[in-house]
């Protein structure tokens, strides 16, 4: 199980947009340099964040800015925005062909489903409890601690 890197890239983008909000041009090239990825990936994630109402961009203008306050954006919002998980399948992908002739094979899916749903709900609840304001504040504190 692994959540794709678009999730952490999305969090990085939002945190950088806040941190560098007074910089003239926080565009995809600037963000790509901070994240260490190709600007095309940044533009893809920004597009997903824009569709979710988290960031805004303007045609003809280079750069993005936040559409909502950081304390109104949770890690869960980013998680959903970047399509970290297929909504129908959930966090866990179940193997396709358990053997129906095996007592474990024919029962494992119904036994595991409830447990895995509980795990996914706990993770999502935790993501909902953390705002991007929390992440931004922690990042600013880490930057301040570096200079000491």
C-alpha cells in the first residue's frame, strides 16, 4: 500500500504558496525547483487542486495562489483532490482471484473488508484533523530552527 507522491507534492505546493506568497512569481518552474520534480507534474497537481477549489490561477498570469485560508484546508482535502485513492476501490486493492475452493480464499475478502474499511476511516479521520495551517506553521518553525 502506498499513497502516490501527488499527495505530498500537493501539500508541498500549498505550503510553498503560503510561504512565498510575497514573492513575485510563484509559478510551476519555481515550485518544481522547490519540490525537485518536472514543472509538468506541478502543473498537473495545481490543476487538480484548482478543480477542488484549493488554489486559483488566472489565464495569462504566471503563478497560483490559495483560494481558501490554510486553516480551511485539511490534508484530507488534498488527499481527495489529487486522487490519491480510487473512491470505489478505497485505500486497499484486494487481490482479484482468491481461490473459492480454499476455505481461506473464499472467506478472506468478507473478513478483511470490515477491518480494512476501519483502517481507511481512521487514516482519513486523521487527515481531516490536520490543516495546512498546521503544516505551514511547522514548516516555518523548522525554517526558523535552521537559522539558530
